[in-house]
C-alpha cells in the first residue's frame, strides 16, 4: 500500500482548511492508500484547542513527508509557504508529487 502525504494551504483559511484535508484523506484511504494527514499533528498539541507556531506544525509535517512515498496536492498549494517547502523536500527525495485528483484517478 502506497503511503501518501496530503499537502495544501492552511494558513489564513477558515478552520485552517482542515475539512478539505480530512475529506481528501478519507477519499484517498477509500482508494486504497495509506494517508499521512498534517491535521493529525493536533493529536500532539501540548495545548489542545490553541494553535501552535507555524514552525511547530512544519516540524510535524516534514516528519510525515519523510515517511511518505508520494505527495497528494490540494488546490491552492502553490500559495502556501509550508506546502511549497513540503513539495521541495519531497522532490529532492525523488518522491512522486501529483495533484490529489490524479492519485484518486490512478
């Protein structure tokens, strides 16, 4: 089973775009993928319900990228500083990086 990391914009979006991330993760799982969702970093939040710093989230996200075998991109990812960093790391590691819809259609 291929493990995919979901990358996309969060900062400045209502509810940090968590609904879109969770919907994409559910659809990818239904398509047979193992999914690493950065929303799950909240499970490690030392102050539940209170946002942490951008770098706190990125440290969790980049660990997930390192464990992934591919990246599934949500719309708007190019406008996200974090998602572009995740893509850069993934591409440097030779991981396939495709739009979320392409993974589902595959």
